C-alpha cells in the first residue's frame, strides 16, 4: 500500500475538479487535483467547505473513495441527499475546471493499514465509499488478504461501482462481493429482496475464529443493526470498526 503522510495540522486547500462521472442516477464521483496533497489512508475522509459570494458557507464531511498513489488525484463519491444544499451542488452544479475548498485527510480509526488479517466490509448504501478505497488499495498493492464485501442497496440501479466491483472480483484473487437488495432485485436473482440479517452475515462474512478486521459503514440504524448481528455471531466487538452518517446534506 502506498504510504500516506498524514499532517499534524489540517489546513484548507483549494481543489480543482479534473473529472466528474456518474456512478448511479444520484451519486457522482469528483476527481480532484489538490496541490501538495499529503496522501491518505483508505477509510479516511475530508471536510468540504462551500462559500457563497455573500459569505455564507456550509461544510460537510465526505469519505475518500480512491486509494492514494504518489502524485495522484483524490476521488470523492457524493450521494445526493434530498434538499441537501451541499450534496446537490456537488452532484448537479460543480463541473470540471471549477474549484472547492477542502481539508484533510481526517481520521485514524476507521482505516485499513494493509494488515494481513482477513477483512470483512459491510456497507449500507453510500457507506461503501470508504470501503471501496480499501478494496482499491488492496488491488493496487496486489494484496493477498482475503476480502469480503457485503453491500446492502435498495435496487440494482443504486449499486455504486457495480462494474468495477464485478471486474475486481474477476481479476483480484481473494475478493468476494455479495449484494443484498432491499427493495428490488435483478431479474432471475436467486433471493427475494430483504435486509441484511444473521443469515446474510453468517453466510457471506468470515467466521469469528478467523479473527477478521471488520469495517461497517452506512446510516446509523444500519450500522447499529449490523454491528449487533456481528457481535451475536461471536465477533469481538473491539475488532468491529464503524462509521455512520445521518441526514447531513
């Protein structure tokens, strides 16, 4: 994994949008050029600040979707939130060539540091974004750690990174992905829609005696439910790292 020099003091930087692409009808990835970016670890996030001409400003936190490569760019995948002033601007207004302010990287707990243990990733909706940075970091490093991702989404159209995940399952040995659809499944899907439950994590996660590193990210209610299930299945609560988000926009 590429090393990241995490600064001791966070400063605001000006980032320029180099590229933008839609991941789903409501989620967009911004590819940013950030001069003198110190690097980051998979799982960290940034604070984004928007300032209007009249001085009004709004600030939100977004997970970094990309793995760090020296001299590379930083990718943020933003899920549009209904009535969200920041997320709507980032998904629907901001275009390549325009700029925004951000600071980071932030966070030292919810990060994967390339340790050799098996890894279980559990995501609800756009909670897959920081977990994707871990999958990409493992892929870039040609890591051999066994990785399993269990991703809960409403419909096939809501699945972030669907094509890339399918490609990585094919090309990155040791990566398994299970998608759980809660409202609508693809045609001929073998299971009816439903939430992640005990059977899901028991079947598609790692057994507790494998001592996996576990990362769970998503809405608060999802994270609490998934963590409770994992503990009930016998996982050590101290090995379960969680990142949650609410209704920020």
